[in-house]
C-alpha cells in the first residue's frame, strides 16, 4: 500500500494506491502519515496537475471501486458526467434505474473515496444549489467554476 499527497490550489489531496489500482483520492486537512510514492501515485499526481492546469479533461487511471452494488452503479454513472457539466442527484437516481433513491445517491456520493477522479462534485441539487460534497461546498463550487472556465477558454 502506498500513501502519497498532492498539494492542489484548493487543498491537500491524499492518494492511496496498491501496485495496480488507485484506491483513494480525497481532500485532507493535513499529512497524517509519511508519504511513500509509487509509479502509480506519481501518475495520479501528474494527471491531477494536468487537470488543475486545464490540460486534462478526463482521467486515465486504474481505479478500484469498493462499495455496494448500488454505490458502484452510482459511481459509474458519475464517470459519465461530462467535464464542466452538472446533473442532479435525481438525474443520477434515474440513470441507475432507482428514480426514488435520490437520498441514497447522495449517500453514495458521500462514500466516494476517489474524489475528482470520480466527479461527484458535478452533482448538484435539483434547485441548482450546491449541496453535499465531502470535500466541502466551497471546493465543489471552485471545481465547477474552474471546469466551466477551462471549457470557455478552449
């Protein structure tokens, strides 16, 4: 198991990998254990840097998703949300064939251990408000605004 960190402009990101897969990519407040870089964590940092420079619109990394079958469906649906666009929790619930499971979609988003890589920040409330983001609403808004500005500059 390898634990590494990437210092982004909006916060510290903890990266956890094994020899084959990215297991976690989450915002943290501080370095809580010694960093140990692997070739995969170096690639994650490279792609995150490209993302934050506006040069990467999609990630190409081997992700290992651990969750219930419902959570896996939600996370796979999140991967289909285009860069710079948003959808609602209700949209995702409908996409995974559970139209009444809006709150469950929110809980699945909250359990997403691969933030940014699986873009749960692109999911907003049905009233177009910024609701629920494990990294904090401010970071969610910054990520959405950033992606929109990158698209406008292309």
